[in-house]
């Protein structure tokens, strides 16, 4: 027996500790340290992607794992931000939006950057993704080329609202296929926890989810159990319910890692500070370890000695250096020309770091958040202000309650459905138990109705029997025959017996209904109590004497997470490796959680989305933060409410998480709110006009429904419209038009001048070339009709449009373009006008607009007068063209009026020509004057609107309006 345990093999003896599921974090730490860590040889937690099988250590060196994961993401992308621009006709612009770069095929100059349609966007942070790196992604659709793009930005670290890396891009033609590629290669996976024991046992736990909670399960078929200690770990895990089991396993891995490398679990040991010192002017340099020096002065002396030694060897004159590279501690603060003070900062800081227990990521974030430049000061400040490290806000809240630093109030307690049912059942039975039958019937109305009905029926039967008995007794008194007498006596006896039996039934009726009445009353009490527990737990607790030590009440559950968040509201909280570090000074950075409970007297509400932004302790804080919100998130409406007015006037509850709006959502809400007022002035360059038309047509096709419930426009033969073929045909048409225009321009202007014309005016709102191209597309003119006058007028009109619209915030629609084209052609001498509400070439109109009823065969000066069916007279020239003025047919009430018009205006061609010229000049002058006035007015209006909007914004931002329960307190600042 003594040989069962050989020397060196751990003997399994579990320490006493009670129920593992009821231990605090500290108790569990001691339990794990004593019972499991001595027997483990390996403990790890990996995350692997389902599709590719790539895995990484979730709790290992954070920097190494992140770099490796970023490389994996890059390898699985179609493009990086730089390669997209280099290898395609797309790029990511300064606003991080993907655009198509359209170039002139001849000059290779960029003529347009066309924005793609944003159809979806999200962030893995929003669904509590459990992988190492959160991803912000946007989905774009190129409706012209029918491509989909996923633009993915990995979160580098720090505040989730910022700090994102360069874009990674996926491209595809099938939206669903591209989604699954992104989901399975970049997000979807599972975590695996692996334990290896010194006795050869190994345990595998796989997760079901990759978001929210892992929900680990023991994988028996992949495990090997050779000892009681391995089996006991499995048994302990299976005692937990929900995510508590996940936390138990993860705590074992963390404590194992901590024991082997105390800083490793915090995200990896950062390494000693190393600088590569390069000598300027010489091909010399070496790595130098700053940690071996006591000060920056010593390190500077070492650099000088290094240069002196080299000079001694070759007689050189080395005097200057630069830091060409840097690794390890402080690598984020290095720059080329560091001096003594900068080196000293890193050297002293590394010494402090070596003696501290803070992971480098926490130190760096604290340093950034507090605005401290000095590492030593940073770490000393962290030590002075450190409250503690916790698993999460729930752990923080629990520890505060256990340590007696916070007393749980009814704001932080709740009761589970199971406990509500048990408590309501017990209380209902207790209340019904001692009630009299009469009192029960007052509650149990259904039972009471049945009881009263049966009792009434029995009493009615007794009355009937008593009447029958009276009749029999009267008969008995008058009977003379012995036999009749005897028979009557028997009947009387029977009736009396029946009455006695019914009376006994009535006396027992209460007993038979008592149990039913109690049961019904108990059910009614149960519903009342359950409803009260569900809707107004606080009142129920007060009514039943539960006013103190609520955390100790067995049937109540405590929301320790909410307690932790609320009590951390004024502190600096830094999240790292899923733990939180709490410091006693909040300076505006990190993961500081603003308190969201009823203790705040003032709350800011965003009115358009009806959500609470945050609560504030003072009116001044609320007013200041409201002003910042108004200025930063335009298009949204913010108001300040007193707490007692909040629920009455908005139906918002400051204790409900769902009634709050995350700051990360404000940006997108502001963009949506301001979108209608941010219509961009569009320059219709290249093929954009055709592409926008195609987009509209496609949307119409997709939206149409012909009654079959399937949508989608159909041809007569039942087939779906071939949009791709239509798009190709239209694209070819535009290419032919553009080729023809360029050839015509080169013929008229010469090649050099034509190139200058095409390349110039890029900053104009509408390019002159686009006016000519649009005029041809709309068939107002042909390519052959392009002349120098049209080219000159296109330039003049383009400049005029730009001076009118640029910076005005006004959009340009198709009707505006028609006006621009009309002005250009009219000024160039092309006969164009408005006919029946449309722009038409007047010289290409039908010869006769109305059927002619009568032709008057008396030509005057080569003109004839005709009569239309409407009874109006018109004039036709020798070319059978109707005489018009300003593009409109001239009608006369009588033949003599028409004749006089011919004699006065059409008899002398020279006179008519002079008159037409004078009219044209006068009209042109009036048009130019009107255009100038309109331009001046548009600019003035735009400036006035901009000033007014800024004034209104500032007025709202500086308003001290407070919405109270009864009144609105307004105190506008004076300027």
C-alpha cells in the first residue's frame, strides 16, 4: 500500500472549502491555488476560426497575438487599404469611405471619385464579441459595376470609439456569399480551454458561442482522465450554471499563467527597452539596452563612449546620432532625436514597471488618459490611486458589498421567476390557511356562486317537501279506512326522512366547499402577490418588513454589475484582458462609466431618438455637457430634465439600461439626422449621370410588384428584365458619344487646346464638358452641331453655375441641369424654348401644330395666313414654318390682324432681322442681369443661412433651459 504513491507524484487531497459555486472570487482563487495549480503542467485558452482553423492564445502575450491575428486578417483579405488603391480603380478616401476612382482614359487624370452606396454597418463590440480584436465593418454596393465590398477596420486598442487600424477589404459579386466569407473567416469561431496534468490527464472544454458568453462544455471524447483531481475539476465545473462555469475555467487558466509569469496574464511581458543608436554620417550603429543604465545621463555617456571608441579606431569625427529603432518598454514614446531627459524617463519608468504589478497596456492607457508624460510619475500615481483589479463590474460590485463599503438598496435587487413563483405560492397558501369559510367566499367568487346555488336548490327542495308533507297530514286527518291511514303514515315518514337528509346535506355543504374555496382564494392571492413582486418589488418588501440587509435575503438576487458600474462612475476604469482596473481619480479617459441611477438630479435626453445620454450631479455640469453635445452632434436635439420630470414628460426610466443611448451611436444618429440638409453639389462628371439613372431604374425594377407577391418587373414573356444587358448597351452609347465629342473638340480647338479644355475646370460645380455632353444625350443638339460658340458658352455657363452654387449647400437636380443647358444653347444661338412645359428645339418642331381647317390662298410677301380649328389665325412662311415669337406660336383673332403683322414685321427682311437682333440683345441683357441678380441673391441667402444656423446652434448650445416637473426654467446667457 505504501508503494501506491511514488516519490515525486502529487498526492490528491482536496482541501476543505464548501460549495465551490458559492465561493467569492478571493475564496475561489485560494481554492484553485491549493487544489489544482500544484497538479497542472499546462493551462491555455485558445480561440479558433471554424472555416480556416487558425487559432490564437486568448490569454497569452497580447501584443504578439494581436500582431499575428492582424496578419491573419490581412492574409484573408482581398485588399489592404494601400493595395486597393494600387491594384484597382477603388480607394479609401480621407473619410474612410470607399469610392470608385474614374479617370480620363486619355490623360489618366482623375475626373471623379464616385461614392458607393453604404448598405450596412456594425461593430463586433455591439454584440459583445469575445475574440481578441473587435472589428468595425461597413458594407458598400457599387450599383454600376455590381460589386459588394466589406471595409473592415480592426480596433487597435483603447476607447472603442476610436483607435482603428487601416482598412482591410473583401470584394465580391454575391452579397450573401461575401457575408458568409466575412463571418466565417473573420468572426465566427469557438474558444477551447485545455488543461494538462502532471499525471498525464488532459481535459478539453469547447465553447458554443463566440459572442456574449462562451458557454463552455466538457468534451469527454477528446479528454483523458487518469486521476481523481482531473475528474474533480470536471465535477466542480459541472456544478456551475450559465456563464459562472466559464468564469471558473478562465480563472484557473489566468491563475496558472499568473503563477508562471505574473505579468503575462495582463497581456504579455513588454520586454526591456532597447534602442538602436545610429551614428549620423557613418555606416555605424548598434542596439543598446537602456535597462542596464541608472539614468539618462549614464546612457548618453555610453553613446558618447561608443562614438569615441569608433573615432579612436579610424580617426573619424563622430558626434551626432539618431535613434533609428526602438523595442520593448516605452516603444510608443521614442523618436529619432531623443536626449537625456527622454532616455531618463524610459529608464526610471522601466524600473518602476519592474516593481509594479500593472500590465504595460494598463500603464500606457493610464498615462494617456491622465495626460502624464513621465512613466515614473504615471506608475507612482497608479499605485497611489489604485483601488483594485476585478474580473468585471459584477466582481467589483460584489467585493464592495462583501467588504461592507456599500449597502444594497432596492434599486439593485431583483427576484427570479422561480423565486417569484415559490414565494407567491407560499405566501398565498399562508394567507388562505387561517381564513374562515365566510371570508374565503368573499375572495373566491366562483366557488361562492356554486355554493349559493346548490344551497338554494336544496332549500327549495325542502320547501317543496314541507308543502307535500302538509298535504299528507291534512289527508291523514280525514281518512277513515285503516289501509289508507297506514299508507299515508308511511308517505309522511318518507317525506320527513328526505327533509332530514337534505338538512344534513346543507349542514355538510360548507365542509364540501371549504377546500375548493381555499384553493380558489389561494390562486387569487398568488396572482396578486406574483404581480406585485413582478411590478413593484420595492413596495412588497416594505410591506413585508424587508428594509435592511437585502443582500442577505435568500429569495432576492443582487445586480452586482450595476452596483459596480454606478460606484465606478467617478473613477478611472481601464479594461484589459477582460479584467478591470479601478483608480480613484477619473480624468475623462479609459472606460469611465457615468452613473445611471436615480441619484442624479439632472439628465440630458436626446429628443429625436428619445434616449437618455447621461445623468449629472449639478446643473452646471449638465449645461456644460449639453453645449458640447449640441456642437459636436449636429442635427440632434438635446434637453436637460430634472429627475422628477424625466419619467412624466418622456416616459424614460433612469434605472433602465435600455433607455440610454451609447455615445458611440450618437455619431451615426447625427449623420442620419443631418443627411437631408447635407445634399452635396454634384458635378456630373464622366459617366455619373448615366450611372445614377441606372441606379434609379434598378431600384424601380426591384421595388415593383405585379400582384404575384414576388416583386420584380417582368417583360411580357414573363422573363425578368436583363439589367446587365441594358447597362452594357447604355454604357456603350455613352462611350460613343464621349468619343465623338472629344474628336469634335480636337477638330475645332486643336489637340492642345482641347486637352486644356478637358483637364481644366475640375473645381467647377459642373464641368463645361458635361453641359455639352448632357445637351447631346438629351438630343437638343448633335455632335456635328458643336461649334466654337457652344464651347465658349459652356465655359461661361459653368463658371456662372459655380459662382452661384458653390458653398451654398444647395443641390443640383435634373431640372436645374435643363436650365443650364437651355442658357448655354440659347446664348450660343441655338433656337431652343419651352413648348407645353418642356424644353424643345424650335427649329425641329412639326411644321404645323394644329390640323388646318381652312387655308387662305392670299400670300402676302411670301407668307400665307391659315385658320386653325380653334378659330385662331396663324402665319406660315414660304418654308411652311409657323411664325413664332420667343418660341411660342403667334395667334391672331382676325385675318386683318395677321395681315397687318405681316406688313409691319415680315415685309422687310432687313427690318425684321434688325428687329430680331435688337430683341435678342435686349433679351440677353435681361437674362444676364437676372442671372447676376439671382447669383448675388443666392450667395447672400447662403451666407445668411450659414450665419443664422451657426447663431441658432450656439444659442441652443449655451441655453440653460431646464425642464422641470411643472415649469420650464429658462436662463439664456447674455452676450
